[in-house]
C-alpha cells in the first residue's frame, strides 16, 4: 500500500519553485493542452470510504475500457480492416476512429491542422514520448476539460466536444462537480503545470457522454464515394426517447455513486458526499479479459488484480442490472409444451447497445423426467457461435425476429444486422448504409412508432405487438414426441460483446492486428459470452 505522506511530499516538492520564477519557455513546457494520467494518479489514488472501501479514481480508471481505449485489440483490428477495405480514405477513417479512442493526440493533431492518426502511434513503445497522449486513451484531462458549449447538439457528436481554452497563461480549467477550496486548487494548479479544478455541473450530464458515444459513420461505396451517414451508435438518442431522462443519467449508472462520504484526492482533501467511482462500467467484460491475458503485448499499465476486479465488476453489473427473464403460461397439452418467455430490458437504452458487434439471445431448453434434453434453442457452442443461428453459419444470412419458436433451428437474437450499398449483410462499418435488422430490446418508455430513423426498430419486430417498450414476449411451442414428464424448462438471456461473425469476418485480413485478435479470440471462445438473466419452471 502506497503511503499518502509520500504523495503529499511529491506535491509539496513541486511547489518549491514558484511558477513565476521559471522562464517563459519552462512555463510553456509545463502547460500542454492535455497532460497524461500519470500527472493525476499520485493525488487521486489511495482513496477510501469510512468503511474502508477503496474508491481510488486512478486505479479504477486505468483498469477500465476508457483507460484502455487505444489498447483495445478489437478496435485496433477493426480500424486496420477499414483501412484495408478503403485505402483511399485511410486518413479520414483513422481520424474518425482516433477522435474518441485517442482523443488527446487527435485533438492536438486537429489543432495543428492535421487529421488524427492511429497507426502512426502504434506500437506505443516505438516512441514513448511522442505516443504517450495516444496511448493514454480517454485520459483524465480530456473529459475534465470539456466545455459546456454545444453539448447535446449534433455538432458535439463524433468526438465534437469543445475543450475549454485556458483562462490565463497558467490556468487551464479542469472541471469537476465540486467546489475546491482555493488553497487545494492552487496545489493542483502548481503541481500539474497550470490545470486548476473548477466546479461545473455539465460534467454530470448525459450530453457530455454523448459527445463520444453518439457516432455517425460515413457510408462509403467500393470506390470510396460517400453515400451518406450511418447511425452506428445511438445510446444517447435511445435514452432521450425513453423514460430514463427523468430517472437516471449515463453517469449515475456507469459511474456508480460512492456510499457515504469519500475524498476525491489523497492530499489534504476533505471527505464529500456525492462522489462517483471512475469504474466506467459498461458491457465489455471480454476485452477487459483480453487486456489482462495479453498485458505485455498490448502495453497495459493496469495491474492484473485491477483488471480482474474491473472484469468481475462488469460481469456483476451486467448480471444484476440489465435484464430480467420470466416464464409465463407454462403448459403441456397433447404432447406439446407451450411457454411464453418475457424478456425485460432494465437499462436506459437498447439492450445491447452501442458498437454493433454486440448481441443478446434466448437460450431455451426442455428436459424430461430423466434430465434428458428433449428440446433446445440458442445453445452457445464451444467456438463462440450460437447453434442454429443462420448468420454464424453463413455470413450472408441472418436470423429473423420470431413471434413463436417451434424448432431448435430458430433462435431469438436481439441484434443489429448491417447492410451495405448492395443490400448485403456486412460487418464493415464504413460499408454500412443502414440496417437489415435491428431488434435490440427497447428501454422502458421507448415508443417504437414515434422513434426517428436513427433509432428505429427494423425487421419483423417493428410489427410485433409483443415487442414493445421495455420488453419482448416470445412463444415457445414444442413437440415433445414420446418424452415423459414432469418437464423442467430453462430460459436464459445470453450476451456476447463481440459476436462470432464479427470476429471471424476478420480472417481474410492478412495484417498483424486482425490476426492477433483472432488469436486472442481463440484463446477461450467459450468465455466470450455470459448469462444476463434466467428463469426456470416445472410442469
């Protein structure tokens, strides 16, 4: 355990030379537009509540997907794929991918009149000084310098946030939710080379998260011609169209509130109420596991114990706060078992949401009196595919939405299926012009009849009265043959952050990043998915 006094001495030592006595060049050297997280961790770790719970901001952040957004091996593989698919648009594609995965370096490149770069910074250790800002991912000084201007507006999306310019030569605003006493603010301003904490309520608004979590992708044909824009990730718009703006913000779920009082810094800081953890819990437990298994190769700074805790926290969050499954009207009559399975979405946006590689599906199984499986739909196979799913078996096809399931080759999958300009199924983001299917579960209060085109339900679910705001009801009608009861029925909602097809469509790309990810995916493909909710019954 690090000693808090040691941190205090570091900070106080930084005050030994007043900034005003330094040369202009030296002051300029200490005041970049962004600083990397190592300038923050010393004072924003070793934080505990009265009950002894560790709520260290720095340790939580560096083991999160946000802190590893640039190291994410699936993201790197996907960017390389897009570069190879559209070589003439490589610079623009990387700029559009760097804006939120390498925001500090991309913002600096933008200020210099350049496009943001991705692979010019990878491998990070080739030039650690040049690549530090890129490697730091969604680093502290990006989010905490975002201004309130344009938030919630279309111009703010796709990483279109505005960084607040400095108030004075040595005074860059670093926004937070609390008023910081002047003496403590001066310690931070001096020790960081000019970054001063300031209170601002917009740091707790969903519109701030929307700057990077709303993504419109330029649709390209095979010649590179821009055909329009594809609404790739719309969780903010889904949230706006639901009941949740009156209930919860992005931060209230994904940055859990600390129970009781806690300090926000380890040096002389008072304890406060209303502190939120910087865990940034989301849906990608799988990539967190890959980061841990391949720490050296990916240049991960978080410790194994921190990454394990982050992945476990993510799984626990997904399994307790995202969905509910209920079996209704279970009946056996004349050799046929009937059951209604109700799936409820407990989140404030579609489930799953954001990056379209994500999918959830129903696994339904019936066992006879001897425990023998007499019917099964939606079983996860050892390679990470779903038994009976058309898209996993054949990348040109996909599974429709079902009102009723009568055989094991039918699987109810809540997913987006993208289409290219020829109307074919694709997992290429720049090639996508729209959806052939979007049956992700809707949040409570989401009225599908009034949803705009960017968040609309696409496919058979649009006309299904049982697929509505907050839930879906699927009927199972199963022929039991000669099986004898009593029968045991299980219904599970499974979730996979990176679907089988999205991973294996990288196989044809003979480049280091796609092939590396496929190697990672093959390490333990059965660990790619988890059960979000389950129910069981007997008849």
